[in-house]
C-alpha cells in the first residue's frame, strides 16, 4: 500500500492508558531498580522448548514472502521502473528481497551490494555507480547499507536517487527501512518517489498470519488460549469457535504493542507462548482432527505478565544516540558507530555493553555488526520519540 | 473609620479560628513545598516533552493552592460581608502602597507571569544580558541557571520594563546559530552544500525541523551561519560544539581557512 495510507493498529482506551501508566512508572522505577531492564517473564508457567517453538511459532518463509512482494509490486506498478519498498524494521523486506537474488530461488534479480568504503566524494560515487551493471533487473535489499551519517557518507545514495529520478537506473527494487527513508525525505525534500509499504498487521490479520505460520508444521494450525482467563486467542476467526467460546483481546493488544510490525509481533508471541503440562491434552494434540479443541494447543501468557526490555535511564545521551544510529543504518559495527554518533571508542563499547544486557541490542556474528532486537524495538521507539529524536512515520 | 473598620471586621476572631487559619496556611505552604520539590524531580526523571509540561505545571499548581487557601482562610477569620471585604482590602492596599511597593509590584507581576507566561520552567531566556534556563518561578521572582551554573534571580517586576527573549517558548524547539568566518576567494555554493551536510549529519540535529545555511560578505571574508535545531534545548551547547568542530574540519578539507582575527570596520 502507499505510505500515506498506513495506519497504526488500534487498541482499547483501557489498554492505552494502562500502557502509558506502565511506561511512566517503569521510567520512574528504573532509577530505583536499575537492573530490572531486560526481558523477564512474570508468570511461573513452563516456557516452550525450542522444538515446540518451531512447531507453534516458526520463523517466516521468506521465499513465499518474496513472491508475494513481487506480485504486489507488479500490481502497483508505477511510472518509474525502480520501486521503493519502505517498511519499519523487522518487517522482513530485507531478507525477502535477498531471496530474489538467491541462486537457489532462481536469482531473478541481480544483487547490488555496497562498497566497503562508504566515505566517497561525489565523483567517486558517480564512478562506482557507472561501474555497476544496471541493465538487468536488480535489487538492493537494504538501502541503509549504502550510506553513513557523515558529511562524506551521503554521496552513494544521492547519486542513486539522481539516476532514478532521471530514469537512468534501469529496472530495480529497493528495500529501505522507514528510519532511513525518513532521514532522506528530510535531507532531500525534493526527491519524491512513490514508495510502497506492507499493510500493518491488525488483530485479526495477525491471528490468521500466526495460524498460517504454525500450519506449515501442523496442517490444521494450532489452538492457543489465555493462561489466566482461558479465552481463545487462536483460532482468531469467531466462526471457528464453538458456541460459548469467547475470543480474547490479546491479538488486538499485541498488534498495537508491536505497531503492526510482523517481526516484532512474532518475537513477543514466541515469548508469550507457554507449554501445556496436561499430558492427556498432549495426547489429544496428536490426533488429526479439525476441531479447535483437538488441535495442537498451548497457553498464552497475558502481555502484563511479560516484562519487555526497557530503556536504561542512567546510561545517558550516548545510548539514545547509539540506538538512533542503529535504526538509521539497520546494523553497524563499532567503528562505524563511533563515526556516526561522535562518541569515542570506549564510550561506544560501554554503551553497547549496557544495551546488550538490557536486551535492546544484539551482536550479529554474520557481518560482525550490532542490531536492535525486535523485543526492544517498541520501548526504543517510544523513548527516542520522547527524547525529541526524529522517528519514522510507522 | 479611623481604623478603616478593621477592628469591627476582626472583632469576632477567636483563638480557635486563628489556629484553624494558621493550620490552613501551614498546610498550603507544605503542599507548595512538596510540589516545588517533587514535581521537578519527577520531570527530570521522565525527560522529553513530559518534562516541559510537568515543569510548567508547578507555578500553576502553586497559584491554585494560594487561591484555595485564601478562599478557605478569609471566611474563617472574618465574616465575608461587603463592608468587611472593603475594610480588609482597603487596609491591604494602603499597607502595600506605602511599605511594600516594590514587593507588591513583583507579586502582581508574578501573577501576570502566570497568566501571560512570558517564560515557564524549562524555557531558555535572555533578560538584561543574562541567558539561562528557567529553573523555578516563585511568588516574587524567577530563578534561571546560566550555562556557567550561576543562579540568577530575576524579580518579576523586570517584566514591566525589560526586553525578554525566550529561545523555546514552552516547546522543545530551540534554534541554534553556529557561525564560521572564512577567508574569501572560494566556491561559496560548494561550502553552503558542505555546511548543510555537516548540519544534517550531526547526531544531535532535529532533521524534522528546517536546517538553513546562509552566507554574508564581510570586510574580512565570508560569514557563514548554520541555523538548526538540537534534539533538546539542553543539548544546545553540545550541538554548537559538534557543528563547530565538524564544520571546521569540513572547511579545512575543502581548503578553506578560517580567519583568525576579524578586521574591525572603520
């Protein structure tokens, strides 16, 4: 859908007020109990094993997502042969676009990767794009890998956008995180390109999607019920429930908490699932029956029982600058973080260590870079917005 | 009428009534003290816009408590008849007019401050050459803290005569101007673009607010000005330092030298 049509999933007033009060209380309490920042489960039900997680809430099928994206791009074909796909972090666009250039999936597009050195002059950037073969259909899975927030790190994207505007960039697909897109919209206000974005996951859609993920392993999907009230979470559709069975508002609240972002919702969903200690029920789970009550089943902990990661209050301005830089660039190593935040090497190391302990960032072995965690994203975005940072529109 | 009718107005005051009034005044003072100490602490813990809103609410809450206290105390001491009110306020006006003219002037200006809000806690203001952040607004005066950590007491009566410049006016948008004085004979357009990039790539800039770079021809060379907004008004000095540092580096990389001593115009 076009970016202008994107709307944040709604939640109940009760839930909004409760969330705001919890957030304020969390910030006030952080000064008293600074160690309680990482993810924590506040109930005593057994969590799912890795095997059960893969059964109930497996990761997305990026090949399928790539095909759906391609179909959607063709359906919304604009005048310009280069299409921009803008999405909030953890939407899965990056990995799906990578699949398009993967040999095992037909390699329908040529993958364009950034140079090692991103600090280029305008002339060097021109030469680099001249040397790139843009005659065949190409794909850039993540545009934010092509720049650095430094006065010498802007030229590659500037030159690309110039070529796209002039129609000299061939046929391409560009994935871009919403934070990076927001920066460039302000930096080059005259560069107006029609961008597409995935629709937000609101409650019902989220329910179908989570059930769809699980049905890759269990043909008939799964049954999930609230561990406190017994209300039904999955199946989400009311017509699949028997008379007298009531749906919980969990999916609606989850959609609002995750801001409709599939990756964030899935991460919270995985943390909320609880094992069912009832052996008799497990035996019934194995039966192949389409009735909800006899599908593989698990419990869902209420969102109040999940203490998601929160921003450390005492860590100072450096933490916010680091997190904002990571969101702008998707992922960065320590040297580049130093360059874009203006912090010294030891400051970056100390801040990253603190943020890692709070479950807000994670080190990615592949590429040796730091990234924001999906569980920490809602708290990070809320804090950056409160601190006056420019935030994405999603 | 020699005593303006005050003796008649206060003739029915009993010890119990005095104690009750005293209790109300002490209670109100305690509430004001708690609000003035607690709310700023909570505000600093929260940060962001919530901080500004909470700080701005302190003087309003104080005004509310004062009004409620007066409304409660006066009927305890005197019967609130028309004659009694005339007598009390007449005597007060006389006393204030002669003995505490300047003090009353500041008190009244303080009430006008609460109504017109030329400055609120959290604002960055310049009054008579003193620049700083408003920390608190008292009954008679406001306290600002300068960048050098000096506390300056500004009587509210200054409001009547002085020019008050408010940098952010209750919002979190405060424009900073960073100047560069460069030697002439260079590509001005290229330097304008470079300085704009310097501002946009500062980690402390609000990119959602305008970033402007201007240039003026001066007798000693070119004067460039970057006008941009820091993330938070409290970041202004760090922001200007960052722009100055990285702007100077960028100018040096472009082969443009800064003038060391501007030549005074005759």
